[in-house]
C-alpha cells in the first residue's frame, strides 16, 4: 500500500496512445488467469512492473477518494473494510516484485526498486496523512470507545490496527511536522534499500580461491566438490572457490586445517560494508539512525525503540533490556567456560596459539568429536534436502492433517523453485506453497517467508519460503546440516501461520501480528526437526537409505546443549546492539563501528565472539526488525513453553495440536497475542524451558 499518485494529466504522457494495449498485456492489472490465481511468471516481464505500480496507486487513490467522499456517516463496512480491501493491483504487483527483489534480483530490478521506493513511501503517507480519512477512522474508534459501536473481536482489532496506524504515521501532527515526516519516510525508503544492496554486492564480490589441494585438508568431500563446481562456474577449473554464502563459509570455518583460510573468510564476512569503498554502510546506517530518531521524536517519543515497542508485546525498551540482560548473565558465563575448553584443545596441540574468533567453529567441532564422539559431517548424509522436506511434510500432516502435493503446472520465477498444492484433512484447499532453497548470486542471504497473496474471507493464500541451503554437487544431493534442517522447519512454521489462517479481513490475517509474537509459530516447529521419533521417519542415508541409527540419534541428543553459550551470546549481542542503537537520544558525532565496540566492551563480550550480525551488514534492522531483533528470544520463551505442552501429552497429541492450530495459527492478529497464548496454554509462559533448552540453568 505504497506509491505516489500520478496526476491524471500526466498519465496520458506516461502511457500515451498505447495504454489500452499495454493494459491488456500487463498481467498485474487483473487477477492472474491461472487455476489458483498464482502469479503468471510465464507472462510477467520486467517492463510490466512500473506501469502496474503506477496504475495500482492510481486505483487505490480513487478508492480512498470514494471512502472520503461517501456522504453516508462512517461505518465499519464503508470505511474500515473498504480501506482494508483497497489497493488490489498494488498488492498484486508488490507481492511479486518484492519477492524477486529479495530472492532473484538483478541490476534492472535493483534500479527499479530504488526508483519505486520513494514513490511507495509517498503513496503510503498520502493515505495515512489524509485528514478526512483519518477523521472517519477516528470517529469509529471513538464510537467503539464510547460503547455505541458494537464489533466482533476481529473487527475491533482491525479497527484498532488502522486507528493506531494513522496515529503512528503522524495523522495527529501539525502540517509542518507532517511534511517533515514525509521527507524522512521517503529518504529512509531509499537508504534501507541501498544498505541491503551493498551487503548483497559485498557478499557476491568475495571469492576465496584455493589452488593447492593441500590447503583443503580437513574439509569434507562434499564441501570440496561444491567449491570445485563454484570454481568451474567462475572459469577457474582445477581450482576451488569458497564464498560468503553460509553453506560455503561455515565448512571452511568448521573443518579447514589451514588457519589462514579460516581467518581470511571470517574477516571478510565480519567486515562486510566496512571497507570505505562504494559499498560502505557506515554513513548510511548513521543517517538511518538519525532519521529514525527524528521520526520518533516528531511522534513524541524519546527514542526510536519506544516508538516501535509501543505496538509490541514487550511495550517498552526497559522491558526488553531487562529480559536480554537477564539472559546475558547466564550466557556469557557459559561462553567463557566454552572458551576455556577450546583453548585447552589448542594448548594440547602445542603450537602456542591463542583462540581467536576464526578458530571457534574449528575447535568446537574438535570438542564435539572429543566429548560426544560426533562429527557433524557423519550426520549430513542422512539429511538430504528432499528427505528433510519429506519429514517436514510428515510432521505437519500428523499434527494438523494437511497434505502437500507437488505440482509442476504452476509457473515459477526460477528453476530452483518447487510448488505444492496444500489441502486440509477434509480435502479442502488451503493454499499454494512455494519453496526456494538453493543459494545463488541473485538471492540475498538468510531465510524468510512471505506471500504473493494473503488469506482473507473466501481467498486462500499463496505462501513462499526462501533459504540458501547447501548445494548439490554431481551425484551428491543437497545434504543439510542440523541447523539447515531446523531452518527449513522454522520457515515452514511461518508458512503454516499464513496458510492455516482463518480470518475475515486481510489486515489481521496470517502473520499480521505483533513483531515479538510472529516467531512463535516458526520457532516451535524447530523442535520437531530433531525429535528422535521424527528423525527415525525422515533421516535416511541418501545412498543406502538406511535410517539414522539409534547410536547417532543418541549422540545428537547428548550434544543438544553443546556450544549454546556461544550461540546464545552472539544472538544476545546482536539483539542488544540493535536496542542500543535504537535507544540513542542523539546521533551527533556517532561513529557506528566505534559505538558497536563501546557497547560490546560495556557488556563484557569476549573477543572470541562477535555479534551474530555486525553493524555494517545487520540487514535485519533494515527490513522490519529494527528495535526488534530481540523478538527471536522473546518468542523463544513462548515456543519453549508451548512445546512443553506437546511433550506433556505427546508430540503428536491431536488435542494439543488442534488447540495450537485453533488458538494461534488460525487467529492471525485478530485478538490480543497474550490472550491467544493463554487460551492455548492456560497460563503465562515460563522462562524455565528456554533456560533449560539453551543450557543456561
């Protein structure tokens, strides 16, 4: 719902006499003419995007005008529902365009994104700063407050969402402040895209080229084969190329005996966006923080975190800080103990070396082998991408009765994308699921879920998951690490939240929930990925089809708490860094890298561990998790406690699964999140399961 309204007189100049023909050929201007209304990627061309954005905003502007000029008194239907249903073309083109901008971008799309972003920002401001529209929404809000307007719970939360949206967008500000807010929003829309593009460019620019086979000592054959394929693709046949993609970087850090290789790739990763060149992000981030602070203060808040958190479960920065610092006290002590254990291994090698950050994964793997007789590489043959996916589908079928059936008749944006028809236990249609799991240069790093179409009354969603798992090579399929298997389950948890939604209105359906609640459905799914009962179903050796033996399952269970001090500390460090940046009350003379060091020193972070994401490539705080990276741990308190309910009654207990589906997955943002959790669990979430799962207590 973002774009600049184009004057009618200019539309003739823009589209000329060919507008009718162009409209007929542009697939975004009507519902997609496909069996399930899926995006018609066979017809979509780059030149379709901009005209569709322009016409999409023009359409929505007319719809807003009709709401405002309606001579009837405002009602829930003629104002809130009409607003919720507006922008059909814009929603359709945005769903596709921004999916590709993240998962399969190119120079043309990046240039268009930079051009469109400020237009979208202005279009959104034109809606939320429309005084007459705000009056109608506020009138309904006041009527409900006075008890003269009776709404269902879902209707209340939809009205509340829009009313707060207007307030939080500056509808109550004077004209001068609104104009300044417009300028801030427009500049931020461009800067956040620029930040992300720099990270992608840095990621793609780095190549660790190995031309001596002895330098590959310690690396698994699968990692070596993938690096050889990468080199061949780069025209460097006979050599090996490693990249900053996690599936390429981590095997080097975890297994390479060559310490300089480990140092090289670690430092390249942790210095992305911090080289003083065209891709440097330091000044961009400072400018973003400055603008966010100014925006918050325009709204009457002390800092940006206050502005963000007012609409979250946590409510205040102090609540978040108390939560994070409480966990920090446990995690840093565990991390220090782990450091001492790793240093002991190094000391036994007699090289006189001190543990550095680039040594951690390598010696942690040695310690895993020593303590648990487990080398992660011996597990991977049992976790092919196909088998893990089959295990995931087995789990959701057992829990919720849903089935996913592969279909090849649905067009996709990249050959790596697979599509599935999703049906409920009674055979009814639930939606379409797209999976896009392979890494490529056109894809941003990380893993995520979103949709081409959201669920609402009478309309089922089109959901996708994106990740960058280990590539196949030759006759070796994609073999996942345990973390990658968890990630697949995690992202499908988000997909379930969108897919099982049973809401009447788009604005509160699916994942349209408080930011620190949205990770509950995803994180709880991770638990099933490594349950012994589940692994015995899906974990099969890709060659022999032997089921993962009990001996390896026992080892996986025994090392469940292994390295948790490190993992929790790096996550907490990033969450606290995010909060520290967004609780600043002044950015004068701010050096973002120096400030990161100051924050970490104040926390007592040890030099062998860096924040999971450092300042200059912290993409999460560009794309919706600003002052919100804490959400993963906040929601973990919920998911760890919620999974206890399954363990108490059986991990596939029908009654527990039904309660979770009905009270969490189907409800979206149609009720208060803590009330929904209470209805499912019958009590407040306990912190104890989280502490136990992370070995912190």
